[in-house]
């Protein structure tokens, strides 16, 4: 059936799109199901400041500079959007947990699960960060309990932890024995008799999760092709009675905005497009994530055979996507779709305001109180701001590399490397230079362990060349003090690195050096395959402990100058 496909990214000041009438008793009339889409929540239980970018999200949209998100405001936004129609559901496209602020991460993201239970989440497609603590811990998130799978103690506030009341989905993840980790899809049914409709959600991760997560936590799992997994389940879901099919996938576009006729959802917009081009045309909506972008894309404008919307609501519940599917129960098909991203905030009257939910606020306050002493504890001093940066050299990344080198000097370490993607927040000290444990935890929330081992000069060059294993998506390594090299961006990948020196002396390709990295990198994370060849590494402290020890120095630590890489452009 040809559907009247409508995609709107209207002014964020508006309450919602025009509501499509719903059926009541007449089976000849369509039924509207309201879907609230979220993605990349990352345990953001508290509001955070967010400003609109220089480019407006849509014509006529106002500028905003307000605290957004937070569990209490999110709960109200979800409730009010769901209330637009009798039938509704909430779907997450992954990274619900991990890489989280201390108030959630310190407690293994148990409160993030608790919040989503209270909000009424129905399905969550597991992202890459769901696997940060290993898949056994992820099963605990689903099933509950107090089994110890990490270096932190579970059930510190709620004992026992009861687990998720919603369903995790992982259509492309298979265990070595052939069994599923989680179901590939779920169905929610509404109404009865001739008026009954059903919406299926197929949920899945990136096939590249093993490149983004420590391999030790993925042992026994296999990650398959995303489009193949989706296409295998669409006919099964339809045979199971689904009138509409939603895909929740933890992959996304690289550009913000609503794409109009003449623009493109393809090309340099990211790997999601290569998946969408292969999808079964019976898919109705794709709720995406991972890239932390905000968009509503009418994909039929670029591929008329595929009539689906592609949405993403950015990061950390600063927005949610308000989706309406109008279904003809007699034909068992979607006849219209709308989608709009809605700002989640309570402060600015120029935009729709959502009053914080007091029950959710009280729940979060329990965890705030429990984490307060750890969060406020002084962890050291810093002589200036250490920022993540967005280039080849990161002041904060190099500071962390220096800390990891200092922590492993006793193991003979001479060089340390820090992956840029593992630096999660800027580090800005107080007026007297003090930084707190909460601040450094926000910088390094993963609890990785340091490993020191031998590498030849030739292997170190290979590692640095692997920063450009994907030329259009480089993964930068921050280097420790005393190490220097030249990076020629005009050269071909594989021939960009030269002039490597350590303490002023040229690195000998045949000589062995002692190198320190995290266990994430040693397992080949961020596409650094050469690190996996390390033999018999010496295991050291956690990255966070090493960083705190380094900052806890008399007089405070200076922020490194960005002079360790000579760049030829």
C-alpha cells in the first residue's frame, strides 16, 4: 500500500505535530500509535546545559541555552507525549547505560535502569556501551540480582537490584553455541477484535562492537551484519501479527537536521546509510543513535522504494522523538507517519516546558545523596584547564598518557598511549586548582586496567599508522611526555608517520621498548590491531587510580603543551 508519508521537524517551540485522529469503535477507521523514541541516554539522571548550534535545527525554530534532560523532566515529557493517543510505547536505540555521569555509573547504572522502569520503556536495542562491563553484567541489567561481575560492588543502594522491566533486544548478536543473547524483536499489541493492531520492534547493535569494547567482555559472542539480521526478522514479525515494523538500531548519521528534497541521507553522512539501502521495504520507522546527532529524515525522498522515517534525538535525553504511526487495522498496514524532535526542558518559556516528575526526582535524589561524598572528594590539583580538544593532540589526553606512564615506570614503561575516544569530559579545576573525584570520574568512567609490555620500534610505527585505519574516521592516540613523531597528512595512509623519537633519540625499528596502554586498546579496541600482538603484559592499576595518583602531587600538575606531534598538512 502506498502510504501518505509525512516527516516534520517543526519549531521546537511547538508542542507537537498535528495529531492524527484515532479510531474508537469503527474498524474502518485508522488507529494511531504514539511512539516516543530515545537514544544514547548514557545514564544522564540530572539535567545538563545545552545550547542550540549556530545553524538552526529547522526554519523558525528558536535558539535555546537551557538545562535539558534529566530523568525527572524526561519522565514528564514522555508521559505527556504518550498521552496524545490512547495507544503508546517507548523505544530506545541503545547506549542507555555506561559512559555515564558518576551519579549513575558509580552504581553500575542501576539507577538508569530504575528510571527507565518508572518511565515505562518498552524496548532497548543494546548499543556498544551496554557491553562496556561485559555481557554477563549486561544480563544482570536485564534480569537483576547482585552478582559481582566488575570491580565495583552492585546493589549498593537498592538491594536487591530487580533488573529491567523492559526488554533488551540484540538481533545480530549470537552466542558461540548458537543461542541468542537477547531476543531479536518484540511486539506490543493494542486494542482487541477488529480494532487490534500490533507494532514490532527489531533491535540491534553495531556489528563493530568488538572494535569499540574490550574484547574480554565479549568472549563467546558473535556480532553479525545489521541489515541481514533485520531482514531475517521482518517477515517473522509480520507473520507474528505485526501491522507496523520499527527498527531500533545503534548506528546513525553524522549530520544534524531535517533533510529536504534535493539533499542526501547518503554518502559522507555515515555508515547507517549503507544499512538502510539494504533494508526490507516493509520497515516503517528506523530509530537510530550512536552519533549523538539530532535528525528526522524522510528516506523515501532518496529511495522511493523505502517508505520509512529515520530519526535520532541526540544525546543524554536533551531531546526525544515524538513519532505517530497511523495504522489501518483492516489492511494491517501503516497509512501515515509523523515524527518531530522535542526539546526536553523546564526552564525556558519560549519552548514547551515539562514540569519535573516529583517521584522520579526523589528516586534520583537517593543516588545523589549516596554518591555525594565520593563526587566531592578532592582528587588533586591542576594548573589550568585540561580540555579534550578535537584535533590530533588533546591536552587532557596527553595529561592522562603522562599519568599512565608515571604509574607504570616501575614496570619499565617508556611510552604510554591513550585513545582519544576514552576521554569523556573536559577537566576544569576550581579557582585554587582543585579537581574532584567526580570530575576525573567523568573523564574516565570505564574502569580500564593498565597493561605494560614490549613492542619494537617498527610495531610502534604500525600502531601510529593505524590511527588512520579508516581514513575518513581516524582514531587518535595521545602520546606521553618524551615521545615525538611527525605526521604527514598529505601522505597516503600507511606512510604518514616518520621521525619517531624518545627523549630526543630516534626510535630503532628493531629495538624493544616498554609500552603502556589500557586493556581496551590491548584487545584491539578502536581498530588498533597491532596492540593485540603484545605478549605477556604486566597488569597494573586502573586508569582512574593512575590519573588520581598523578594529580595528587605537591603544587599541582601542569597541562601539557601540544608539541608532541609535528603535523604536515
